[in-house]
C-alpha cells in the first residue's frame, strides 16, 4: 500500500493559514534595488511570488523611465523560508 500525504499542516476552521499570512507580508514588504539608476523620472513596479513547500521566491520587476526619455527594466529576486 502507498500513501501520499499532500497536507503540510492543518488550520482550524476560520483561522488564517499561517503560510498565506507570511506570503502576504513578504509580498507587501518594500524592495530595495541595489542597481537603480540615478536619472529616473518615474517607474512602475510589479511583484509576483511563487511558493514551493515552505520556500517562497519573490520576483519584483521595475520599469524605469529615464530623464532622457528612454526606458529600461531591472529585476530583483528574493527568497524566504516560511514557518508553520
């Protein structure tokens, strides 16, 4: 007989999932780009998160519009281990 356990943990009815809560907090945290250019006029930013087990990977992309009218994109990847 083979048994596969897909549940990483149990959450009481009505309680917030601890992994979901940590994911929301990680996604809302400010991102500091080390390689941001000084001649930025404006930017747009989007983040996405991928959770595999308890390892979360957040990828944040920032589209920069420079003072000379050109645009460029920078990206930062952060990882975090969630706990139950």
